[in-house]
């Protein structure tokens, strides 16, 4: 960095106002500083204090000047490249933010969908349990119906085969009682199995209801 700066004012050399001039001692000064130095009684280097002739101050270090011009071009190039890269990077960051927001919405919707499905599965399991329970109860009812029908058939057979009036009367009384019981039983079955069953949804929790309504 010291090669491209004046040893006096520490300004960077350029090809216009601060052109690099080389002293006999090898040190460099910019044109304004060298002109100020030449105006003194003794022309002396500010670094090593060696004196030099005023006429020597006209020498321009063209090699250094060319290097400075090249460095300046590089600075401009890298500055433009830097801005271009930063702009592109910011553009990609914005795009990434947008994509992330889309993914977050997707995850939120899928999460709610899964939650709804879980509630529906839970309700379906309850409904299946209720159906299994109703099925088992219906099977028990069928068994009871068969037993009652067999008992009625038995009393009918006894009535048909009885020889004395007393036996017939007893079996008729028992048959009437069985018929009455059967009617009540059939009525209960009809009321139970023809009434619209209560929906499982009526017994769900508030949390489950909120999830299903999302």
C-alpha cells in the first residue's frame, strides 16, 4: 500500500493531480508535495533526508503510474462486481424468503389437515366401537328372541297335546304371559333400532370441534 501513496501527504497517487515522481533516493512523492518541497532552500527527501537537484523533480515514474492506473481499473471492476454480486445475493435472499413463506403455509395447511384427519379417525373409532356394541346387543336380542320363540312353541305344543282342561288352562296362561312379554320385548327392540342413533360428533370435545372447523 505504501508504494501507491505519497510519503508526505499519504494520498494515493493518480494520473492527474497526484502523479508519482521518483527521487534519486528511490522514494516517491506526489507532484503537489514535491513542488512545495522544491521551493525550500534545500531539496530534501522527507523519508531519508537525502538532498536532490530541483531538475530531477521532473521525472515521472511511468511504471508506477501505469501500475496505479491498472490498480484503479481493478478497484472499479471489483467495486462493480461487488455491487452486482451483492444485488444478486439480496435477490436470492428475497426469493428464499418467499419460498420459505410458501413452505411454511404448506406445512401449516398439512398440519391442520393431519389434525382434522386424526380427529376424524378418533370419531370413526368411536363410531366403530358403538357399531360393534350395537351389533353385539343385536346378537343378544336375536338369541333372546329365539329362546322366547322356542318357549312359545313349547307351550303351543303342550296345549295341543294336553288331554285335561287343567293342563290346557295352565299352558294357555303361561302362553299369554309369554306373548305379553314377547310383545313388550319386540316393542323395545323396534324403538331401539328404528330410532335415529345419536351422532358421535355430539359427544366430541371442544378441541376436536375446533380442529374440524379449521
